[in-house]
C-alpha cells in the first residue's frame, strides 16, 4: 500500500506538467499534491534515518529533496517566495544528487527515482523554455523588469520646433527599432536639450529607458509628458503598464481607468486593466473588463493568461 501511494505521488508531478502543457484544468493541483507528497514522505524518512547509522551517508540528499520539493513547488506554480532560497538549495541538491548517483553502491530505488525526477525538473529552471515553463533559477524580473509587453503604441503627429530635433528623433527611433537602446537614449537626450517639453521625445525616451530596465525613469518621463498635455490616453496606458511592472497595482488601475475615460473604445486598455484585477484576485472586475475588451474587438488569443482565466472563472 505504501509503495502504491508513493508511485501515485510521483506520477502526480509529470501528470500535472502534462496537464499544464495541454491547458487541461487541474495541472497545478496534481503538481502541488505531488510535491507535497514527496516533501512529507522524505520528512518522515529523515526523522527515522537520523537515528539509523546505516543511512547517515545519504541523509543529506534526503534533506535536499525535502528542500527541493519546496523550491520546485514555488518555481512550477509561480510563487515568488522560493526565488532566493533556490539560489542556495538548487546547487547543493545538484551536487549531492550527482555524488549519490556516481558513488553510492547500494542505491535505494525510491530515492534514485525521485533524485532523477528532480534533476530532470531542474533543467527548465536554467533557461529551457516550453509552454507554462517554471520560473527560472534567476527570474527574468530580476534583470529584465519590463520583459515582453503588449502595450499599445501609436504613431503621434507631434510637431518639432526645430528641424535638428526632428532629425535626432528619427535617428534615435531607428536605433530603438534595432534594439540599440542605450545609443537611442543618448540621441534622445541630445534632442531633449533642444526641446525639453516635446511630447514625442518624452514618450519615445520613456520607452527606451523601460527597455533598459530603468522603469522609474520611464515613469518620470511620462509624468512630464502628462503635465505638458494630459489629453493622450496612450500616456496613461503606458504609465499604467510601468506601474504594473513595478508592482504598484493601485496606481496602474488609476492610469488604466484614466486611459479608458479618454478613449473607451480602445480594447487593449480594458485587457490591461483586466490583467491587473486578475493578479489582485478581483475576479468579478477582471471578467467584466475581459468582456468589454472582447466587445471592443480584443482577440483573447493574444493573452494566454486572460484566455485561461476566462475559461476557468468567467461565466
């Protein structure tokens, strides 16, 4: 009976991953039960082995499996509180598991099975990408807070006071399109010396700074643009996106609502607002904004998170 329960626990983990790969409801439940089962099983084993001389040698690996159950749970279910502990736990587990597999002559079947499984589950933590892949060992948000975005940007017909400013703006824009963001910033800043309140420069420079991870500076630039002219909904939408990336959800909501007030027919604004409500667990409002976004023409297939949320939570 114990062996059967152990097998079911172990199988729950790959089943959960497969369910998530194919967007089948319940994948996270299987993962959570699997990791919890392994955690409890080896916690009991470590307590028993502590008083056994025969198993003192491999008790370190069992302790690491307990800790890895915690780390993998947080990584595969996208909980942030496991990021910093994983910096220490994952390397120690990798080292202890390799030593065990290469040097231990009397290997335990269950321990070997879990060790190999956890080694395989550790591979995606180091950059291997697939659908619903786990949080990486070094999460992207640590070095790229802006990330891939679905913000809404249009071409503005902003005027320039001097032809030199317009030429610099065009040069900087080309650099930004080539992802040479630091070079683009230098040119934009040079242009700002000529026209410090030019809306085009403030807007495009904000985007360039965001791409270099300087989100706070990007917000300040949009602040200045809004002071100059508060009639552009795109300014509020982009600033809302930056606040969202900075974990300032309340400010993001205020900006998205202002963008909607200025342009209620833009579906992306409603979709962005729905995303913030989703992460705040305000599901009723999220569903309402999704419905409005779709009625305005938003394609829900463009947002996997909102699509899955609607299927699971919205009637």
